[in-house]
C-alpha cells in the first residue's frame, strides 16, 4: 500500500471548517499514477478539490487488469507511519509481508488492515501463481494524535459482516458499522467503510449517520448515487447531514461507501508518511534511509524502495480544499 510517486507532493489535510453540514454532490475525477512495475492506479484522494473524507486520506482504485501473463502487483518493501492501510480486492490476490513477520495472502472481500503507528514497513505482490485479473482499492486511514505512535499491528479478517438491504442491495462492512452490522477491524476514530453490490434494476436506500461526511467510490459498472451517475475512475463526495442514501443501478454495479466524522486535526502527508510537521516527515525519511526504525521485511525477492528526495520548497499547508 504505497505512494510510489517519484516526486510526491506534501499535502495538508483535515480540519472541520470547510466541511459542509448539508448534503452536497461533488463529483471527483481520478489521476493515473504508476504503482510498482506493472500496475497503474486511479488516485481519488488526495484530490485537487477534496483531500479527506472523515479519516480516509488516500484512495487508489486499480483494475480490472489482465495479469495472466504479467507479474501483477510488485511493490517493494517501503515504510509507513501515522496511518492504517486497508487492502480491498474484488479480483485476484495480494501477498502481504511486513516487518512484524506477518505473511498473509489477501483475497477478494477479505480485509487486510495494517496499523503503522510509530513505524512499520511492508511489501505487496501478486503471488507467483495468481488469478488472471487484479481489481481492487488501496486506502489509508489517518490515525488521530492520541494513537499515531502506538505499536504497529496487522490484522486479516476473512469473514466480515454483511447487510442485505433488499431491493437488490448487498453490502460487506470493512470498517465501522452499517445498519447494525459491525466490522471486527480495529479503528481509532469514528469511521465507516463498506463494499456495496447492486443487482440489475436495484433501487435501494442505505442508512447513514447524520454527523458523518461520506463519499462513494465507483468500483465497477455505473451506479446512480442520489441522482448522480457514477462510473469507475470517479468518486462522489456527499458531505454531511444525510440519514440515508438512495442507490440504483440499471445493470450490476459495485461501489465503496467511505465516511466518518470529519477529521478535526490537520495532518501533513508526504510519500508514505502521515505526520503533523515538516520536521517529523524529514526525520521519518532519514530513518528509512539510515536506521532500523521501520524494521526489515524478509522474503521479498528484491531491494527495498528508496525514499524520494524531499521537495526543494518547505513542506507547508495547502488547505483542505483548493
């Protein structure tokens, strides 16, 4: 779960002053970013017009990619701090290794949840014998100040609670709670993540929390979200103030619902780090280059990922919205 930009931008996210208390319909489009040797992702967060949704601060969507004769995902060992990573698949498998000694293959609609805390490193790769297609999302959750220096951890949940809302809606709850179904995944801030599948001709309503802000990430097919058509490569930001969300589809489709209480603290994101100041980011980069703070990942066939150069200009706030 990495940002492999060779010249990553420093981005300040968070704060509640710019979060609408009323519902909105703000369609965000992705930019394409290479990930490893053979994967290209569509990056929805941080976005020029929207940098955070609740504690969700980074969202990549990839595939479906035909990797039958390709190596698939190949992301060398790299560090993280101050965040949780969420691995979510619709097709394929991803082999996770980390500096805690974890080795786990994550499969479709299983939760791979890594809490970096004060520091961890990991790698991600398609297994040597892998499925012909790879399709999924990679997401980060910012840790609040009280928990961002906790010990690192990794969780894998093969069984997750499901919601059958009727009228063609079926949801799997990744994090938090939806309609009384609660995920076993560890969270440190009020948050929700759900994978929603809609049957052909579906017309349904999903209950929401009024105080949460939400967005819907299109995974496959075309979905009508509160009257707005959303297709893969886009995400609809919905704001706050909703108690339910109308969803419909002419043909089968799938989306991810992401939401949570607007994140009160301002965070500074650069490369694979979430901190609070330029000094913290610089220290983390130096530690990855010259110390053992992030540990070692064993078993990956290749060198670890070098840290990119820091920007020539000082890391500074850019605001929640443009």
